[in-house]
């Protein structure tokens, strides 16, 4: 079974497709870095939409999501954006974890797995 990799660098690939499963690396808000949790989450989800489309799938086929936020007090703010974005009736298994992220301008990081 073949493996496809997109946006591959020396450390990681942003998207890996193996069989009918699509794995995304953790996505941060490159365009909205340093902005509100709402704007960062919107930016991240738009990036995820693009990665999924490139791999031949979409958010209606999400299997799982792991969300990292730097402050659990922003859980509701992030959830408001997530709830407006996620495909009704096709919500993935999901965990949200409070964590220190790689750089201080990022307050949200999301990693998803989807079926093709």
C-alpha cells in the first residue's frame, strides 16, 4: 500500500495519506498568529479544509481530532468556532488538552485524522 506525503520537510510532513486514511500534522494559525483564539481557530480550520481537499477528502469524513489550547479558560471561545465549522452528524472522536505550544504567539493547535 502506497504512502503519499504533502508539504514534506526535513522534520515532518503536513499531510500523510496511507490507504484510505489521511493524517494531518498539528496545524497552527500562521496567518492569525498572536491574534484571538477565535481568529486563530478560524485560520487553523481553513488550513485544515485545504489540507483535506488536497488529500481528496473533507471535514465530513473526520475520524478524530486532538485540540491543544494554552489556556482552558478559552475552551468555550474555541468551541464556538469549532461548532460552527464541524460537519453536523459527522463529528469526530475528539480530545482537548491544555498545553504549552511551541511558540508564544500560538494559543491553539489542531491535529486531525480523516477517512478518504
